[in-house]
C-alpha cells in the first residue's frame, strides 16, 4: 500500500496533552467532555480547533498548532488548558494529568460516542475498556518520508531516557511515586506492541502496515500505538513514550529533548551519516516493564548490553544536545531536566486532591 507523507518544516513542533476531568468533591474521574467542549467551541457545536474528545468522557485532549519553539508550544497549550479549566469550574470539575487515576475504577467510565471508539471497544473488548490512561505526545516535523524511518530508528536508542517522565512528585519534604507504572502495564495490553520494529525505510513501513491491515490486526495506521511512530498526515515523527505529565514544566522538558534529538538526527542525515541503531530486543528489555526505581535505575545504553545509571545517561545527553538546543531556542527547557531529576515535580491542586497527599 502507498502511504502519502505530508512533509513538514524542519523541527516544527506539536504537543498533545490528555487531561483528566476530576470531581472536586469525590476526587473521581467524571464524565464532562461533551459539555466542556460545547462550552468552549466557537460555534457551540463541540468542535474546538485545539481541544477534542478522547476515548473516555472524563478526558479532554488539548493540542497545539504547528509551533517552531518549545516556548511557543507551551504558551499555546496553556491558553487552551485555561479555557478547559474555566469551563470545568462551574461543573465542579478540575483538570489534571497523570498516567492513570489512582482510585477510579475503569469499569465506571463512559466511552465517548464515536464510531472509531465503538469499533475499538468492539474489537478489543475488556482490553480497550481498561484504557484509563493519559499521556503526552510530541510531534516533530520531518522534511521527507526518506528521513522518517531512519530518525525513528535512531530515537529507539533513547526510549529509556524518556521513561522517568513524569518524575516522582514532591509534596513538602516527601517524594511519592508517580502513576506511570500502573499505566505502563495497561497500555501494553493492546496490539500492536509498544516498541516498533527496526525498519529499513519508508517502503518497508508501507509493507508492514499493509500486512497489519490485511491480517486485520488493525484497521488503519492510527491504531499503531508504538512508543514512537511516523505520523504521515502531519508529516512528523510522534513520540508517545511518556505517560501523563502533571505540569507545563515537565512538558517543556520532554518537548525540548524530543525536538533536539530529531534535529540532531536530521542534521546527521544531511551530512551523509547514519543514525544510531538500537536492537529492538534491547529497547524492549529496558522499557517493557519499568521497575519502581525512578531516576535511580540503570538502563541499557548500547547493543552490547552495557548499562549506565539513568541520571548519568540523561545528564550526558543534555550536555551533548545543548548546542542544538541553543539554535532551537530551547536551551532553558533542556537544562531544566537535571534540576527536575533533583527536585521532582510539583503536583497541581487537582492532583493533590486525588490522593497525592495521602501517599
């Protein structure tokens, strides 16, 4: 099958943030997406250019336009989140984002009335119904399909560097584990697998998608929920590694790291170099079931199986990417990553009211 790729400008950026709707009294996930989207849509029809439905009615996904810098993407998100939060307030709802909700039973959640979601649930049954998970997706523009797969292959070597986001949350002097680990186990139950295969090029990607659709493993390439995937319609590589991030600070860090890595590989290809390659087995070994060790864990850093402390690997990577970050005007966000490792993240008010202060 032929898959058109809408080439993007180099290093353009887009971010998607899935927000949970939480009842401020019961602290449970609560349906409200329909009402909120109608309230903020320009024509009152529920269609908003930068906010949309997700699988559950207790989620609103906010998205940016095509941005050039991390700061621009952050400001874009903040504006839409403010609209959602304002519309949620009179309904006694707060907005927050975590990998999954720590208390709400997935069986109580209402599925959004949409043909695509109905088909998803019909085909996957209880596995799909349990997808009470929320994440952050970063799109980085790619200039041609010829670059998309080599860049995707190169990014596979850095999947472990994204896994600690969100970092442990700090409340007062105590640190608590995020909800990422629970969500990670949920999200890997639906096919196809989270870690993409190493593909030789765009033609190999087209053949693989054709095989998945012909075998009825999927109905469209939108159902390929890899940690990193090409997005032909947007002309991007989409990094879907991180589960829910609680604040814009963490989102800015992840967006900066993503954009800088893609820019580095793009330049390497321009210079005639080959992007680094990581055997799929090592990527799965590192990221398949993350242990409860957060920043203190060790990760596999090459195809020989050599391991390195995660904090060392991330600090070294930040230093390596700083010249690129300065050109992309995101050095401040990239340099915040080591500080984030040290202090943890600050939970927003809605998250504090959902059990954070009791853990």
